[in-house]
């Protein structure tokens, strides 16, 4: 039977959580305000540096309200979300503009990755989940004929949208779990920057830094396979975002042969890498690429990187060997 999970991807841990110094309090500086909560079912954290503690508290309240608002747009697990309604009915009139904006971004990543990133993969996810949730499921996975049948409903070309409406072909369904947490992170960063914040680390499922730490040094993000693991790699970031994905984050089956990262083109669950981490200028980009790069070989990833700007990819291959790929400066 499929295992319960609370987080879709490999864990990117604030370095302080592993006993590594994350913040140093500058002389005369206000103490950072740390907030912990959830965003789309994943642990969320924000470390905010501000001279005025009252203003810090106000900003945190605004962030919590914004996250709650966006969950009502993107969540698959809320009956009242716009995405749930779209999947149920197949169309939305006067859709939330955040949903339209994220679909526009998704189309760009779908095109850039040759279909490796495709939010219409949800029916395929449901097929694997139903199969392995059944009593005594075939350990070889769903029958190829079932996979082929469901793949006919996986094609982002079948989603038409503009600011006035969204329409999908019959029996299609969307999941934005491979990009929405990055989008929410970016929205929070925009809010804080507009409020004058110059030093903050935001994690709404993906990490993004505003500026540097108060002492001028970079923020430190630790990468690990699980919440209880010590980071095996530390990334230093200033005004950058980091997203990490791994097929090991959740398995449909007890034998751990079928991971949750699905290839929308073949219907398979490839295990090309132990972990994929992407550093980009915004969390939406990092999130979408960290998801889709899991099903692309190194040549395809390098091709995308060379056509991109300000992208760094950290891969850990199946044998545990690290590889770094950089795009144009």
C-alpha cells in the first residue's frame, strides 16, 4: 500500500537545524523573528530581520494571510480550492489571476523541457496511488495498457486558459505540486520586499533569500534526504532561490521501486538521480526545473541550462556522485 507522506520532495534544511551557524546577531541589531508553519501541507519557515519588532509581527501576519489565500487557489486537498473545482468540473469562469499566472509559467516550463514538466500528470499519479493502495497489488505496478490509457489524458496542450476562463479536455486533471510552492515563496518575497525588508530567508516548501544575513554573509541552505538527516551539502545564497526534488521523497510501494516523480511522456517513474537541486533567481523556476530534471538525462539538462540565464543545477547521480551544471551568467 502507498505510504503516507507530508512532503513531496527531498528536504532542504536551514543549516542551523543541523547545528551549523545560520545567523549571527550584529551589534545593535534587532533579534531575527522566526516563524514556522505550513504551506500546501509542507513545513514552512521564515527568518525575518527587521529593526522594528512590531512591524515584524505585522509582516508575519500578512504572510500567513497570503499563504492561506493562495492555498485556496492551489491546494489539491481542500474541497474549496479553485484547483479542486477546476479538476471536478473541467472549467473555471473568472478564475483567480494567480492560477492563470501560474498556468502561464507552467506552459513556459512545459515547452522548455519538451513535456517533462506537465501539470496534467495528475491522472497518472492517481493511477499509481490507486494501484498500490489496493489489497495485494501487483508489485510490478499498473499494467502497461492502463498506463497507456491514462497517458492519453496527460498533455498540457489540452488546457486552454486566459484571464476570463480555464477549460480542460474531458477527464483531465491538474496538479501544481511541482511548482506552486515555489510560486507561493515568490509571492511572499515580493510582499516583504515591497514592505522594505532587505534581509530574510523564506521557505514555503522552497527556499528563497532576500539579501544576505545581517552580517553580510550568505544564507546557508543544507541539503539532506530526510528531515532527521544531517546535510551532506551546504549551498550559500544571496538573493537566490533553491529547490530540491528526489524520487526517494515518497514511494507508492513498500519495495520503494516506484517513486512519486512521474515522467509525463512515458508514464514511468525513472530513478536517474538520488537528488536534484536547482539554484535560480526565483523559486518558481527552481521548483519547476528541480521537478522536471529528475526525468531528464544529463544531456537534456545541459541543453536547457545553456539556453537559460542564472541557473545552477546540483545533481547526485544513482551512484552518489555529485555533478554541477551552470547556465549562462
